[in-house]
């Protein structure tokens, strides 16, 4: 399979509803919850690309651009943007959707580095 096909097939989207337990005292999406969701999307995208077990080795800068109110629909999108020998950089975006109109705006963005590992938890070539 061509690398670009693998990248296309690895793209991962998850749609979520922001419940009260996902929020901070201001009633907007809690940053720690957002990071957990981002790690999940990155894990899924990297696993689809590698078709191996993967672990998170680094979470790069994450920008919180727009607050996300309770009750919002959000879509997380994970894309493989760089591939090394054993590592992959996954760009994760959280898009805030206007439920009545259908438009989306970029609310949170960050890159995570995932590494493919073998059964001994040693880095494994992709
Ligand atoms: C992931 C792990 C196996 C890598 O081991 P390591 O000894 O650092 O391995 P290497 O130095 O050979 O690095 C492996 C790859 O990871 C990359 N890497 C390692 N540390 C990195 C970091 N902090 N940031 C970005 N990339 C990193 C290396 O550049 C290399 O990439 P490449 O093979 O594409 O060139 C090890 O660090 C580990 O087990 N970490 C804990 C993972 C974990 O528990 N995650 C949370 C739960 S999923």
C-alpha cells in the first residue's frame, strides 16, 4: 500500500457530546478531558497506520483557542502528519460544531508523537 493510502486510511474522526462531567467550573470543556480525548484519537490513528501496538511518547504544544460550552457537539480529527522509523506525529484537532447550522470551527489543536512497539515494549520499525 502507498504511504499516502495508509495515511488516508489512518485518519480518525470521533464525534462527542460535551456532558456536564466533561466540564470545568465555568461550564466549558475541561482541558484534561480534552487531552484524554486527543490521546485516544491519536492512539487510534497511529494504530491504524502502524497496524501494531503503539504508545504515546510525547504530547507537543496544545493550543486551546475557543472555549467549548457544555452541550456542544465536537468532532475530533486525527491525521498522521509525519512518519519516522518507529514514530508517527499525529495532528489532532477538536472542531466545535454549530448544531443548528452545521458549520465547524477549530477550537483545540495539538500534535502527539506515538511510537510503534513490539511485545517487549521496544520501538518497532513501521
Ligand atoms: C516509547 C518508548 C518505547 C521509546 O523508547 P526510546 O528508548 O525512547 O526509543 P528510541 O530512542 O529508539 O526512540 C524511538 C522513536 O521515538 C522517538 N522519540 C522518543 N522520545 C521522543 C520524544 N520525547 N519526543 C518525540 N519523539 C520521541 C524517537 O525520535 C524515535 O523515532 P524514530 O524511530 O521515528 O526515529 C519508551 O520511551 C517508553 O516506553 N515510553 C513510555 C510510553 C508510555 O508509557 N506511554 C503512555 C501510555 S500509552
